[in-house]
């Protein structure tokens, strides 16, 4: 399918690996020029060069922590005039509800709620002026079904979801859509770290922890970054102009819900 976005320009945050890289790959394949961001310069440059070589698109890189004011300023400056924004940042660490203090919540809100809001506020107004734009926020299945040990993530991402619910409906009339993409378990470093934590707590191997977790997923496996990226690219396409303020779950059926 031709997504109708060849020649557009996109900012994809945290895109040197994992789900962010999957999104960048799919957009590059669709002919979209990229601004890629990640904290590690070496991995970021390697990923960018691979996409340039494979898809012939322009790729600009910004090695910065987008959750900091300095990082946001650098990314926003590089991304001036983009048509597409993919918000993404690693989730806070797991833990117990009784262990989290105010500073832990502030850090989670800064990374997973306030950072995407800052980028939306900076980059959406020019989209409105041009009459076209797409924003996809990568959140989590925990927005639909909270995960107890990820309470910091549950809280921050739910806050962003509430913000998007109202904002998306205010900007849709200008041809700008804002939606959220909710990953379940995907084959990424993040899920490997969670499996390692589970294994340590239960006294089992990481492989056993992974198998036990996957047994609870109706699809029987983790998702791939390519599947995730393709879904993101469709949400950024010309064909998704009537999708407004939605939370698209990509979890292999893990969340057991009718709606």
C-alpha cells in the first residue's frame, strides 16, 4: 500500500533501536525523511546510516536526552517544520508501590508525559498552519490494563492519554491527527530487562521467565519491531486522517477486553 507520505519529514524519538527504530524504518521505507534522536551517538549514527543506505532518504541525527530541557531544545531546533512526530521514551523502572517517592513520580512524568507534551506544543502549531500533520505517541498496554510493578509508567502514560484525548479533538479540524500506539510485549531490550528482573525474583532463568510470560499471550510470542513500525507508519499515513484521539493496542491479544 502506498501510504501517501513520500517526501514528508518526521521526528522519531528514541529511535536508535527497539520500537523507535521500527517506526523509523517503516517511515523511511515509505519515503519519509527523518530526524532521529537517541541518547547514544554511536548506535544512533549506525542506525541512521543503515536507513540512508537502504531507503535513500535524508536522515538527520540528534544525540541528546529528549527528557531534559537541553535535549528538547536541540531536538525541536532540528525538527523545525516536520510533518510527523513520533513521541517515544523508555519507561521508568519497575518496583513496588510502597517504594516510590515524589521524586520518582516527577521523573516518570517528565519522561513519559511532559516531554511528549512539550514536543507536541512546539511542533504541532506549524502543522496546523500547513493544514496537515500526524502525531503518534508510543505509550503502553498498561494504559488499558495497569501492570502493578509498572506503577510509575501506568501513572505517567495515563496522564498523557488524558491530555491527548482533549487535544486531539481540538486540532483535528486543521488536518492534524494525534493518536497513541500501545505496545504489549515486543522483542526489545526493555522486555528482556523485565524478564531478567522476574527471573531474579523467582529464582529461575531469564529463558524460563520469558517462556512463562509468552504463555499468557494469545499470539504465543512477542511482537517484532517491524510489525510495530508498520502500524505506526499507517497511523502517520494519508489513509489515517479520520483516526482522532485513539489508543491503538498492539499486544498479541494480551489485554483481555471487549473494547
